[in-house]
């Protein structure tokens, strides 16, 4: 699991990268890599998210990320296998992993 904070959704990530990491680790025991804050939509969207979005639209056919915690399942070879809506938990993804391989 990799995390990319973004402040494009209701200003939920206004802090610095260090503040975001401290909040996530102290409040949610995050133990996976947290990267620097990025943009995921619009002209400033990072290349990674442009690739992810172009590979897998959401269930309604929209490419843009609608809200924080949208998740992508990426294969070892870099193929984008699936996209999950924000409410989907990592546990739910893990339980249905065989469906995406």
C-alpha cells in the first residue's frame, strides 16, 4: 500500500507533508509509505494519477478522482488491475483480490 495525500477534496490535507505523516501515524498507526502531497485532478495532476485514471475509470465511467481514498490495485508489472471507491477498505480489497488477478 502506498499513500499520496491530496488537498483537493474539502481541504482535508492542509498541513505540510511532515504534519500529514505525523497525523496519520499517531492517529491511525499508518505503517506504509506516505509520499509528498500531490494533485490528482486537473492541470496539476501528477503523472502517476493521470496514468491510473486513464487506465481505470470509476463505475460511472468518470476518470477524475471524486474524493480522497480512491484506491487502485496495480500488478507487479505495473498494469492497473482495478479501481475502488473511497469507502472500500483495504480488507475488502484483500478479500476479493482473486477476482482481479
